[in-house]
């Protein structure tokens, strides 16, 4: 995917720029200047004119400010980034300067927040035009879990309409769990500690463990992936110090208690699934996450494939990759086809019936082990 910049005036010569300042206006210079120097420990860089100062340039914590008496414009809020905002401010996390500017102490390294899971039965159908919205880097997103289970999970169907380079950068996520399954086309990605770039093709998937640096390099036109992540709102941090791909290869490395997984569908073995008449291709993510989550692809291998089950799960999600199948829940029958998905609350009994011969079903569960076959 390409990114272009519209024509316009010539860019500045970066090498000739010595710094940047933010303007703060104030009615009187002295009380505001003293606030920043004495209470917030900024330092003065320049002040003028000497006999009746109207302008002061100050700096602190990597920020440069230009205080100008009588200026009508300027910032209204400044964040000071701290390891521990409460301890830094002695229990106070907001200060107000004499000129009205608010100064907030905020976490320099925002923590991962895990909302309480609020489960619900959720069914999404189709992928018609109005179900897609524009996301970052030119990607299009289809929301498969609108209520996010209370913010605990997000499920997305993502597509890239134009092929080529993707304008991504090396970054990592503060997450509990994240898996990406290649639905169509191909995507080339690079991961920390995994050596050369990896080529994901239909059926392949990766487990992105917490904090692993990665970057999307390029894709085919029309590529699609299904992504499951917890929590829904998570912090993404750019790492400008690392280049990917690189030659670093550390198989089995631990990332936040998990190991990276690149599951290649081609040639992967099939084994019996929980119910009669079905079989599965396991991705190995259950072992790599120490039982936190399981990711499998299932298909029928008998004409009368049918199973009834219930799981004490935190999360149970199915996405129809191909074919059709019926889910029976509380006496209601839901017929699902291509690109449909269903998220089932824990302990809710459900049956899978009427599976077409070409059914292929992606299953994601937390935890990985979900016994509970009813019939």
C-alpha cells in the first residue's frame, strides 16, 4: 500500500532547525514564570527586554515554552510524563498556573487496563459495503464484536484493498492476547527475534505475544485477516530504535509469559475435534500461551457431523471461513455462512449441525482447554 504527499510548499531544512517551542500567553509574565520555575522546576533559557520583560523562553523535561505577556493564544493543557504521577505530585496530579494553563501529571508508560468481561451472545452476518469503516494506514475494518464484551475483547475482520507496501512502523502493543489469522491473499510481516520477514498466506496465523516488536511490510491487493485482541482498547507504542526485519533469531523467546507462534497451514496435521464427525487443525497457541487461549480451525469429516457442547469459557468465538453451518442456542437456530461470526457466552449450551462439506470454521477460546461435550 502506497502513501503519497500532495504537492505544496517546499519542506523546511530539518538540519537547520535547533528546536521547537510552544506559545503560552499570560496577562503578567512574573507570576506565571515563577510558577514554572519554582513549582515545576523548569529552567530559564532567555528573557527580554531586561528592563520590562514581555517574553521568557523556558525549558523542562524535553519541552520548550515561550511565555509572552499579552498573547491571546497558546496551549491550555500541558502533560508532564512521570513514572508515578501520584507520588511525583505528592498526591496531587493537576496544577493550575496563574495564566490558567492546566498542568497534569500523567503516566509516561501507560499500563494495560483489563476491563471486567461482560459476555453476550453476538452474531454478525455478511460483509456488505456499509459494514466496513476506514481504519489506520488505509486498512478497512468490520466490527465482529460491537459491544466489545464490556471492553475486554475486540474482534475485527480487516481488509487491504490496494496491494503493495504498507506505511507501517515498528511498534508493540500492551496486550493480554492477540492473534491474527490470514483469511485471503498474503501479508508480509516482520517480528522481533524471528529473523527475516514472514509471509502469511491463507490459513496461516500468528500469535503476537505481549510487547513483541513488529511491523507490517506489504500485502497483496484484497488481502484479509481476522484479528482477536484483549483488551479492546490497548496501548500501541512506536519503537523508533529498532529496524525490522533484521537478522536476530531467538526461537522460543519469552514475551510477557508467551511465545511467538507462526502457524503455517500448509501441511499442518488434522486431529479429531471434540465432537463426532469433526476434525481440527490446532495452531499450537494453547501451548505457547500456557493455556490462556486456544486457536483452531475445524471442518467436518463425516456427512452427519453434529455436536452439542457448553464451555465454562471467558471467550468463545467462531468465524465461518467457508461453507455453511447451523448453531442451535436456546431453541433458536442460526444459519451462518461465509464471513459470518458468532460469539457464545460461557456455559451456554449450543449445537453445531447441518455443516456443509466445505465448512471451515475458525475457533478462538479463552482458556485454551474447553471440555464440556454434552452429546
